[in-house]
């Protein structure tokens, strides 16, 4: 979950001028990374072999 501290830290990384779109994109990216880290820690991942089969379907 995004906290005020995380938001402040991200805003500090931005240049003096930036668009709302840039900020929203960064926040969405952070949320997705955090979700991925949580899934990894909980071993909620897709096996490599299963992923290969799914990718094969995309190209048929």
C-alpha cells in the first residue's frame, strides 16, 4: 500500500516541474512492483514451464 512517506520520497525524486501523468505513472509502477514483491514472498508465482506454454498460445 502506498503511504504518505513513500509518496513524499517519490515526489522528491521528480524534477521541479512534472506533469500529473508522470506522477500517476510512477505511482502505478510502484504499486505494481510492490504487488510483485508481495506475490514473490508468498510464493504466488507462475512456473516457468506454464509461462512458456501460455506464451506459445499467443503466437499461434
